[in-house]
């Protein structure tokens, strides 16, 4: 039986709300991010990766997939220590080392410390995945406070600059940077105006940085997910938006974190050696 047949359709997602930051274990249904359906092929053997926002959701799934492909992983998170420890245990259960780093990536000095500790532990760095994100739904632009606006941009794009600046001295020929964008950065979303603006910025950042780093053979790409069932959804969206989440895409369901991982593995590995400046859409058919 195809495992996708067991993934919930939109109508099976009940309305629910959690305080921010939400916990993955409290979601109903719990997201599929344990990589039980993933078939590794040794694409990242001997590599070292930093993944921000990897305590849960897409970041957790990517950390596990990278470990299954042979990489040691530094998992960077901000608040949910219990979720982060679960990610660490799962990565280690795949036979790889996992360095857990609590940090606020909005602070340049903390980004530098994340890279320093990673290189000190593993001796090198090959892959940076910028994935940490903040969003909070607001019906009207007038309701977006200065605090929310600055947190969105500081977390979602300025932190990406800081992490790249810290990582670059350690990246070399054939290494990779993978950013997490979003389909809403292409098509927009009326209740996530500040978030969509940051995701559009990530896409432009990816393309420009790819051109700049091409001469060093450091590839820079971006994954643009569609609706994906992660803790950010019940933690930041109105309950009415959570119910039937993902109904608008062609596949009539939200994506599961596990389903995003092949794109990250491709872009991080030698299999994607002629890909740079790409925005890879993994959307379930949400094209506009």
C-alpha cells in the first residue's frame, strides 16, 4: 500500500489552536516527520550540516533525513527544548551525531557561536540549512505591530544573512546552502502579509547569493513549500484556517514534513551539482 494513502486529507484536519510556540506532540494528527517511508542512499556520507529551526516540523524531518544519508547534524532551536531533544534522539538513533544548540538566530553573535561550536565539535561544515521562521496571522495590515514586523524580518531573512556570514569561512568547493522559502512568497497570502514579504525576500536572497558564490562553487538554493502540517499552523493561524488545512491544493491535503525532505537532500548533495539559484516548489499543486 502506498504510504501516502495514509496521510490525512484536508477534511481530516480538525480545527485546533495552541499557544505559540506550538508543540508537535500536541498536534492532531501528529505530523509525519519520522522518515519511516524514506529510503536513504548514502548521499551525504561524511558531511556536516547545520539546520536552524530543527526542533520540529520541516527542520526536524530534514535533520533526520540528513542523518539517514550519512551526515552529522547540528540542530539549532530557540524555545522548545523537549521537541529538540526528540529530534536529537531520533538523529542519533540513525547512527549519526547530533549537536543540540539553543540559540536566537536574530542575534549575529549567536549565529557565530552556533557555527563555532559546530566546527569545534565536528571539525568542519559542509551544509547550511536556513529554516527557522516566525509567522503570526493578522486579518488587517494595521494589526501588525512593530514588534511582530521586526520579529518576522529579523527571524526570517536577517538571520539568514547572519548564518551565511558566519558559515561562509568554513564552506568550500562543492558545499551547499539551502534556504526555506514558501509558495506564499510567490503568490501571497492576505493574512500573512509580513511573513509573505520575508519569504519573497528569501527567494531574491537565494538567487543573488547563488550568483555571488558561483565562482567558489558553493551552491545556494531554496525550497518553497506549500501548506505543510507543522506546529506553526495551530500555533499561529486562526482555528478556522486550521480546519481543513491544505484543502486548496491539487492533492487536497497538506504536505507532511517527511515529504519535503527529498528536495533538501537533493539540493544539499552532489546529486544537485548543477542546481544553484533555484526555487524548488514542493506544494501539492498550489500554483496560484
